[in-house]
C-alpha cells in the first residue's frame, strides 16, 4: 500500500495512491475501531466564479452542503476560480 502524507494547518492526513481490496478492508476495520477519521468533500470548479454564479447554482450548493452536513457530518467545500 502506498500512501502520500499531506499536512494542512499542522494536521497530517494520508491519501491512498494504490491498493488492493484486502488492504482496504483491513483499513476500514482499523478506521472503525482504532483511528479517528474525518472526511471532507471538495468540489473543484475552476470555471465557476462566486460573483458571476446564478442564484440557482448557489442555492443548490448550499442545499447540498447542508444535506451532507446533517446526514453524514461531512463538510463540503467548493473551490472556484475567483
């Protein structure tokens, strides 16, 4: 299993680069019992501008973020061009 260590704001996280099913099942078992896991969803839309986005798009993103937070306790972030 290959992992790449990343850090953000002094915290480290791991991204799986390549793996097989058996190791993923083992990792899943560890994460449920031994390791605190925090998830985050990132949407990258470089062609989207905050200022030029329609109210419908902004509303949809807001509703989606609220739904994901309420039902899965996962934060949603949208990365835009400007």
